[in-house]
């Protein structure tokens, strides 16, 4: 059984790019196919699952960059395989280096500048979105790496949708009211649209941004959701690399 891997139609047009988001479906004996660190599952199962996932994409496990995500706005330019601690976005221009973002409701953002051969991953939940991790990462890439506004393509992978992401007023008020809706006694926030808005303010064309319509909370047979499954939730990973 091969793992089910979700891809972006925008990034799939580049043959030099390897990318994908894992799902709950990946091995015969472990339907939940957890690939993250922070769950109840044992380490050896996680490692076995990671190998199945990376093998399916023909990625060498020794060429992967992981990050220990903390919902911050810290990003790092990396040049070699490692575990980047307390970090939520990675950028590189190195070929054959594969950047990983771990998710279960937060938005996994993958990007590729085909002119300058820059790739990156961003972990954007509500805290990361509020602290502008995507904006900080992309502004750095524009200023320091000459990232091309016209030639960069983004994939916002599966995340909790705006209708399911219910919050109290304290969180709702952190965001521009045009991205917030009242839902009975709660509020909902459209985090992908907040992040898209950051990109549009920098001049990116929305047609270069693919926003997945798959909701992690609703797609219970396909996707992990921390909100839905709490401490029993596994983690999916998103990965991108240049061959
Ligand atoms: Zn939903």
C-alpha cells in the first residue's frame, strides 16, 4: 500500500520540485500514519512511517530538515540537514535538501521561487498568523535573497477551515474584522485569507497561491486534526525540495 500524498496543482507544474502533504493513509498496519513527534505514538512507529512517506517521494531521509515548531514568528535559512529548534519556517536555495513542516490543523505553507531557486516552508496556526510568520519570512527572502514577487508560487495545504475554526472573542479581536465572523456564541477566523492578504500586500498575485479546500477537522478519515482528536491526534508533514 502506497501512502496517499496530497499535492498542489501549482507546484506540480515544476518537474524539479518534489513536494507533498501526508495524510492518515500510509501503511497497512497503522491507519493513522502519524509522522510527528508530539503525540502518544511510539518513536519507532513514527520513524517507520516517515521512511514510508519519504520513500514514496524518493527522498533520502538523511537530506531532510526538521523543525521543532513553537507557534513563533522565527524563520531560519538552512543549508544542511538538521533539526532546527524553536522555529516555524525554513528557507533554502540548496538542491537535494528537503524542508519539513508538521501540522494537524495549522496551515502548512510551501513556496517556490522558480527564478531564484528558493524554497521554503511555513507553519502558520493562529499564533503564527497573528505574529506574521509568513510575512516575516517572505520579507526576508525578498530583501536578502531577491525573491521574485512574480515568479514565486505558494501552496497553503489542508488546514482547519474558517467555518470550523471557532474561537472566543479574545482571539477573534486579534484579527482584522473582515476575516472574522460571528458564529452563535463564538467567532470564526479565516486564517488562510489573513495569510493571503499578507502576500497580496507585498504584491503577490493571488493566482500564484493555491489554497487547499480540504478541512482537517471535517475530513476525519483522511486528515489529522488536533482540535478534533486532542491528545490522540497524529501529525501530518508537508515537505518541499529541489532535485
Ligand atoms: Zn471545516
